[in-house]
DNA sequence: GCCAACGTTGGC
DNA sequence: GCCAACGTTGGC
């Protein structure tokens, strides 16, 4: 079982939306490094930190569980979608997604606080200029983050 | 809204 | 294959 961190912009899709839906596909990942992890490594049963980006309170807000491993992201075939990719075809899909199930909220763990935690300095998230939207989390990092949430 | 960092595109 | 131009991400 592995740990991950997934970023989402809450104005588009927040952890509250995920809670309402209970299970959701995680569409719209359009970065090759992130895609490769979704496609090759993210597995059913893995646990995921949900992170809110590009908003007032940036940070980790909760936990989800992977309930379906990678399959083609249907939005890449939909011209009306903001995630449309004209170079992708159903025969040769370019982008993939997984399904996640809501597990629980955590009290907001702010990015600024995570940057102060020595246990997290190796996380891509806290490094300058990072833009990865799907990243691995080590067991030690996972435990350090939950400890910041008071667990 | 600003801007640094980074990824992608395309000419050569 | 190089690299300048451009677009996007994302914190602040």
C-alpha cells in the first residue's frame, strides 16, 4: 500500500464535493510525470492526501482512498471539455485517471506550516517552483503530516 | 494581480 | 537537438 498527495483547486473540485459524491474519478491530470504515476503506480487501496491549491487556504484538507486503478480519462476525447486533447484517441489514449473514495476531512494543514516541518523538506510540494499535481508521499512524511493534524 | 518557476512548442 | 518564445501553475 502506498501513499500519495493529489492537488485540486477547490473552486473546481473540493474535498466537500468529494464527500458529497462519496466516489469520484480524478480527471484532468495533464502532466506527464503525474500521469505516469497514476498509470503505473497508483493502486487500489492506496491512501491519498487531498490538497487544495490556488485558493485562500492552501494545504492538506483530508484523506481519500483509491478504489479503481488507472483507466483512460474520458475528458480528453470531449471537445467541449477544458481537458480536451485533440491528439488523443480512444485507441491511443494519452491521459489516465483513477477513482477515489472520500475517507475523511482533516483540520487544515497549511502549506506554510508544512514548509516549516523538517520532516517534509524532501516533499516536492514544499520545494520552490513545484508544479506536480500527483506526488508520492513516504510513510514518514504521511505520519509527520497526520501528526500536524493532531494525530 | 504579480511574477517566478517550469513545461511545451516549434523554428532552425 | 538546441533554445527562444510562449503558456500554465500556483503561492503570495
